């Protein structure tokens, strides 16, 4: 697997993250083919990288309430 240089990536916090520091997910829109995702409470920690199509499908399922408990 090829590594991605994330040193200059700009990050945005999910609109569903609360301001109290809990459940904070950040994503970067700087890459055409992948979406890096990280925990905003651990900005220098691990990053998950998803193919754009997979990330878009995941966000759509969540947004439509199709994911059950």
C-alpha cells in the first residue's frame, strides 16, 4: 500500500461533532481519490484512509438513518 503525505492536509470537523470535545471526527477534502479521517482529540494519532466512493456511501447511509444499532 502506498503511503499518503498528510503533513499539509487541511482538516474540517464533522458537523455532528459536539463542542464539548466528544465524538469529534475530522476529515480532509484535499485528496481526489481518498478521504483521510482522524479523531480530532488525537490530531497526531492514526488516520484512517477510505476510497472516496466508500466514504460517500458510508456518509449517505448514516445521513439516511439506514444504519441500525
